[in-house]
C-alpha cells in the first residue's frame, strides 16, 4: 500500500521537476500564521499537490492501523517516514510546512500516536 502511494507521489513529483518555476510569488510567501488547510491550486500543480496529500493521508491511515492493532512499530515507522518525505517535497504549501515541522518533532521524539493524530486531523480538515 505504501509503495503505491509513494509511487504516485514520485511520478507526480518527477513530472513537476520539468515544470520549472510555476506559481506566483504571492503564493510562495509564508504568512505570519500558516493556514491549517491547503491552498487548492488548479492545473497540473494542483493535481500533484492533491496526489501527494492523498499519499500522506493513506500513509497516516496505515500508521494508525498499525499502531491501533498492535502490529510492529516498524510498519508505523515506515509509514511515518514516508509522510515526512512527502511533506518536505516542493512545492511546499504553508499549511503543509506548518504540519511537517511538529510531526517530524513528534516522530523524532518517538511520539507516534501524536504524529499520526496530527496528520489525520490535517487530512480531515483538507477532505483527503
């Protein structure tokens, strides 16, 4: 499941690499307090963003299931590592960046449940 989600994101990001500088400077500026929902862009970039967020949410659900069912923490750790990798890939939306930093801190501190809960809440707010 993780491989499919990562593959979707990798293909989308590979396509993005050929797009060069897209987006306006206004969309790239970080506001003083980032929004908690993603700015929905149209076109190809919007499709890439949507695919990446779907992969992030899929990995969060997989990590949640692994933690709740008592499966190996390795399964949850792999899903959480994939989440961080996907969240850090450009283009980085302010809401995504606002999520990535505390989630990475939770993962580093071995607070898997908190990291998963934060990502699932983000997914819920963004309808993914």
